[in-house]
């Protein structure tokens, strides 16, 4: 992926903007998705002589009226075209009116920034004044420096999201998992993280990778349950090529390959990996996630013993969220604070009644479900504390379903037992209709009288005595 594509696809807009705007001398302004000026840097003020309070809050329109004021011409000059709001970087020469008298010729760069949903939510506008004969060269150098700052911010944000301290839990089982992660971060052996879906298996695997010596390399997840054998073969061969690529390549080399649901990896891929491990996957760390210990699918014939030994040098077990007790409220408060910091939501804590509901729920989706519930609740909450009424409808439906236990399961019966019972009911009902007249009952059922007598005796509906 090219550097420009990396910029367009970024999803951490706040850390990105903070990193780029750290140098207050830069001539930079930030627009939102509505083209409204949200930030006008001191460097921009020095370049155009316009104070921030005059510009911030104005909407930048591409077209202006004939009698437009100078400040309207300024906002029109920095207004991004439609292609920028679709994720494309844009360069253009512009003439900016000064707050006093005169104009200044600049080179404008519009840099779109996407949010977590992939929608452009911010546009960063760079303005540089250069001599005509060296404008392109110097602008490219300034853009390169800005992009370097952005990439650095993204790496720092990734490390903060998946640092060891990002794994929260006071439960003894979670404390043991955290200690194992501390030991694994400095090792090169393979490991398997076992737990139910949504318990944080992939997050912990990324945490171990980021904290280790391969932190500058990539971690690549391969979904063994979703990908076919041919797709897995292709991915593993490409990863081997990327690992041996030269240092000047655009992509970072692969440091860790994470086999998601490794207990469902096709056997032919396991054979290939074992045979080509020293050539295709040399120096790549192998990790896996699974719902059950890999010994169980080995005994059932799903995976090879050698493949299990390759991945299960260390096994980390993550419990379900419901079994972690007070960790539910610990994680819920963490998600509330994240929403408040990253998305400007109003809630900062959880009320006692809402906390009681969260604790009583069994969380079949584990940590992933809790995070989704808290994020949706924060979006609809307008107070400082989350209340029960703020919890989403899906949570309340699940809570109500858990309050009412399911009906007792019907005991399983054999097909022969069901057929005998059905035949007995038909014979008895027919005899009742015929007032006990067996000859008439046999005629209606399409049987001979001797055969009807034999069936009645066999089913215990009539004695063998005459």
C-alpha cells in the first residue's frame, strides 16, 4: 500500500490531527465533513494575517458571489473539492487574500482523514508559500514531513491501543493470562490463545506482538474457518515473499502470522506448512486462537499432532466475561471513558442501577458485546451517567430473555416408540367410532380381521385369552 493510500485509509483522526498540528508554526487549518473551519493555526494566521476567531466556524464554499468579501474569497480558496470528501488527496495553486491589503500565492494540499466507519470526517489543509521555481520541490518535502508525522502518530496510537496495559482484568484467570503475555512478548515461540468468541483473543495476540521485538513488523491474521485451502496457500506464499523483501519495500515485513480458529485449518494446509516452514515462513512467529485446547481437535482428527506442537508451546486461556465477576464494570467504565475522550459523548460514569443490570447479564457475546452495548448507550446518553434507559434495545431484549428460563426440553424418543404410540391411538380411535365392532374397524383400516387381532394383541390392546 502506498503512503498516500495509508493516509487516506487512516481511522484514528484525533491522534493524527494532534500529531500534524503539533508544530504551531505550520500553515494548517482543519475542516470538518461540512467544510466548516474547525481550526486555524497560528502559522496560517501569520501567512494570511487573518485571526483565527474571524475564520473558525465559517463554511468554505467553492463558489462565491460577485460581491463577496475578502474573507469569503479566503474560505473559497481553501475549500476542498468533492473528490477530497470521497477520500482523495488534492493539490492546487491558490491565491489567498490578506486581512489587510493584497494577496499571497500559495500551494494548497487537501488531506482527507477517515473515521472508524471509513467516512471522511476531517480535511487537513496545508498552505505553503514558495518561489515559483522551487515550489513543487519544497511542497513535496513539507508534505513528506507531514506524512512522516502522521505515520508516526498512527504507530504510536497502535501501540497505545494494543499495549500490555490495554488488557484489563482483576479476575485471577485474567491476571494469569496477563502474566503469560508478559513472558511471551520477549520470546519467539508459538502460542495459542483459547477462549470463547469475543473474549479478546485477537486483542491479546496483537498485544503480545506489539510489546515484543517484532513491533515494527506487521501482524497478519488468517481466518482458517472462513478461507479456503487455496486462499490460505496463496496468503502463506505471499507472506513468505514479503518477509524476504528488501528493506526499502513499501510494505513492512511480516513478524507474526495469527491463525484465527486454528482448530479448523484444512489438513492439506497443515501438511504444506510443516513441509515448507523453514523456507516459506522462516523467522515468522506463528500464533493461533481457538475455542478449545488444540489437543481436542487433534484427538478428533481435525489437526495433525506436529501442527499442534508447533502452536501450543504456550497456551493462554481467556475466561468468558460472565465468569470474570467485577471485570464487567471495570471494562464498561473503560469503554465509557474511551467514548467520552474519542467521540465527545457526555457520559463519564455508570449509574448504580445500570451497573446492576450490566453485572446480572450473562454476556453471550463476551467483551465484544459489552463494548458494542456501551458505545451505543453513550451515543444516546445526554447526561453525565449512563442510566438503564440509555442501554440499547437489543440489550434489554437479551436481559428479558435471560430472566425467563427456557422451557424444559422434551425427552427424546426413538422412532419405533413414536410409531407404536401412533398406531395404538389410531386403532383405539377407530374401535371407538365403530362401537367396538372389530369387523367394521378392520374394514375401515383396510385390514383383515385376523391381522387386526394380531396387531391388537401385539400392542397390548387386547388379551390373548378368547
